[in-house]
């Protein structure tokens, strides 16, 4: 049975902690992680949670308790992972266009490192040579993902070193006697077609023989999760079978067994999260009826930034007659969450919940319009736990320096 919170539980959370409010369901994260563990049980696969999706320290601790490793996109995410109790060998840091000093710091912390530019690869070689293993992020020139903003493997993407520059990579490896431990690719997010991963593996099989010290292959993440009723998610069982088939069919050089790594982020935490808002005003016009809530893209930017869809329910009046509303925020910008969406009759003061708010919800929030960031709550083992307090006015001022 799929884990989810009831409308009553969400309503009680809103009444207890106020709104806007992010609520996360720990057992849903567990369920998603177990799907991966079950699917890949016949292969040598490691899972690294892509923590950029949601970095609350309590979420990181829960993910660690499941046995997952962690993938980080910044040195501060690395430090958060260490703070949450992850051992350095369970932390992967994949750099992207950063100053070399950040890579040096990651090396001193003893974590796995992927480098995504020839420039930083050469700097690493000059300073560390063969003394510290490192991975290379390649750009496979594969177009995939829900839309161009979340597609990272195509030929115009900033991510990774293009595969057609492999000779330059090999020259640096030879010049500095680099210890290349892994090859990494990531083609995008919201990937439903498992053949995209198969294409990536095919690209890597042409390159693997050129690196004699490889220990693992990193295929990134980007698994699709359902947003609308009836949406499909990535068929993890099929993906696992395809990965096993591909590696069984293409033995590695010298018979060496290569471990496969994946980096799911959204897949683990998207469905665990809910954003609860309250309706401030109803405003009728000739075109639509606006339901204005006490939130905006300062709290959930995905609909405005990615044109993403989030299911919305009226948890105060779940039995009311269905009518169409345009759900909008209270920010002094256009922040439409949904246009002409069917909802049970909405009244001022009702609570509306946004689903699939666990990934890139609070994580991408801001204090735009000098509004407060919401509180965060974790539902675990039958209890609601406050894991981040709501901002106060002091939070808006805490880093400002008065000079006048």
C-alpha cells in the first residue's frame, strides 16, 4: 500500500503549525527507497540521494538511516551531509562550473569527487596527480527530460565534458597520471523512457576501455514521478533489468566488475511533500474566479519556473460541489499555480494542499517581497515533528549591516 497522508492529517497539521506549511512523510521516502533496493537487488548498484532536492537536516538523517548514500552539488551540501552523519565514503560531490578551491576543499574532506571541466581536471592533475581518485562527468549529447530547463545531457548543455573531447581528457590523464575512478553521465530530469539510460550506457561502453582503473559507472538520476492522476513513473524494475542486461552483454576490460551508481533526488522526496496554504480572498472576474492563497512563487516556484503541474485539493471542504478556480499567490508578480482548476467549492479561509511538494519546493524558496519562509514539519511514526521554524521579522534582518 502506497504511503500518503490523509486530508484530516494535513488539516490537523495546518491547524497546529499554521500556514503556509511544508509537511513531509518519512515513510513515503522509505517506500521509494525500498522500491529502488528491491529493483536493483540482483545487480551491484549503489543509490546516492541527490540532496539538492531537499536538504533539511532531518530529511538527510532519515535518508542516511535507510542505508542510502548522498550526492551533493555544492561544498555546503557536502558539509550538511557530514553534519547529518554521512561518512565521507558515502558522499559524492559532483562539481559544476565552480572555483577549483571548492574541489580542493572536497578533497580535504575525503569525499568522492566528479569533475566536469577540462580546466579543473588539469588543475586537479597538477596538484594531486595519481594520489587521489577522481571521477569525470561526461556530456553524452543525448536530449532527454521533461523540458529543456531540466535536460542536462544535450549538445548545448553546460554540464559535463563533451564526449567528443575524450582525446583531450585522455591527454590530461596521461600527462598527470590521473587516477580516474569513475565516469559519470546525467541526461536530465523527469525521464520516463528507460531507453535513455540504455543510450547513455552505450556511450560509456565505447569509452570504458580507455580507463584502466575504473571502479564504478555513475548513470545519474532523473527518474520520473507521477504528478497528475494517471501519470506513470519511471519503471524502475524495467530499468534494473535493462542495466543488468547491458552490463552482462558487454563485459568490462580485463573482466573487471564495475559497480553502477544512481542519483535519484525527486524520486525519493517529491511525493513525500505537501504544501498547505490558506485562501485569503476570492475574486471573481469575467474570465475566472481567483482563489488567492497566502503563498506564492516565493514558496513554490516550480509552476512558474518549470510550468510544472501540482495536484491541489481543498482539504477544508472535500465534499463540496466542484467548480473551476484559478489558484494564485500573494506575491507582487504573476504567480499562478493553476488556471481553471476543478476544486471542491472554495471559501475564504479554506486550506488548499499542493501535492508533490517535497522536491524543489522549500529548497528553492526565498524571502521575495520580504515575506517569511514557511515552517517545515516531518510526519514520522505517527507523529508530526517541527523540523524548521517559520521565519520571523528578525530573520529578514539577521545578515543586514546597518551603516546609516
